[in-house]
C-alpha cells in the first residue's frame, strides 16, 4: 500500500475497511476463480522459465525457502503442487480462512480504527519530538566505522522474506 504522506490515515482506514469486508463477507465465486487463475498462470509462467532462472535468483529463493521453513521445489514441482491444491480448494475453505485471518479487524467496532477512533494515539503537541531516538550500541558503532555504512547489515540483507507474485 502506498499513500501520500498527508493522507496516510485515509489509506489505513481504506485498508482496514477492505480487510473487514474480506473477513465478514469473504470472496465471491468469481473472485475465487480469478485469484486461482492468476496463481496458476503465475506458477505456469515460472515453470516455463525452467532453467533460464539465474543462479543468483535460485540461491536467493533457496535461502528464503530455508529461512521460512518451507520446502524447496523446482518450478515444475511448484506448478504441479499449485495446480493440485487449487483443484481441491473450496470457496468455503477460503472464506473460513479469511474470517479467521481477519478476526483482528472484524473484532473491532465500526469506526474504532478510524482517525478519530480510540485506536489512534493523539497527535504529539506542536514542536514535540517525534519518533524514537536511535541509540548506538558498541557493535553498531564499530560496524559503522569498519563498514562505512549505517549498520552491520547491507541493504540486500534487509529485503523482505515474503515472496508474492501477481
């Protein structure tokens, strides 16, 4: 989700409203069909690439898979598993999972997550410092000196471990 900085509260309210709708109403049969088709198409395209995937991308995928405790599969195996799973998945199972996963939002009262609701902290008084000051630990400070960057890790190692394809 992206939003203009001045409109971040509206963006969060819209996101919460959509999550609430998903948790309360689930997905429609048409949405389920479109989502399943998109997942299968993505897996099929990945399988078609086969040996054309670079070694670096394969290694990154392997490391991500191991770090998340998932099973490493070839793109062909992944396609076959995706196809098998989607052929047995029902709308009721998807909507039940959506209800469970969205319970933290559907449990809120209407308006509770709004900008004026009790879940938002009051804005800081004008001129008050915002955010949490960073403290340098001895390790961080020495890493900064020896590596010439802001911390002990590079930007590559801070990438998200969640792989999504659309």
